């Protein structure tokens, strides 16, 4: 386990991410006080957010994350006339 200040982490982020990939944990400090822990997704014990759980599953190869962002909300379409289910039943007769 190593300790790094915020400025050093910012300047050498790739280096520290490579170390976490190898299983090492990195403690991030701000003015000498620990503020964060960077650890590999495989070694995290408790993951609270849905995004973090999905990231762990992706790292394990269990799921594939989407390549682009999903549509937030789809507006329903209003259709006038008889229900579509009735039209389908009539068409089947």
C-alpha cells in the first residue's frame, strides 16, 4: 500500500492506476490527511452504487457495458382509435 498526495496523483495518474491494476492499494492524501483509497475493482469488498457493481461485472467479463450513453427518457406515443390488441385479434380471424 502506498500513499500519494493529490498533486502527485494528478501528475502521475497512469503510474498509480497501473499499480492498482497489479493489486496494490493507493491512499490519496490532501495536506497530509487521507481522503480517498484507490483500489482495483476486483478487490473492493462493498460496492454501493449500481455503476460500480456493473463495472466490477465488466471487469470479470460477466457483462459488456454499452459503448454509448442510454436514452434517459422516452416519451410515450399517443395513438387514437381502437386498441391495437383488438385490431390484432380481428386480423387473426
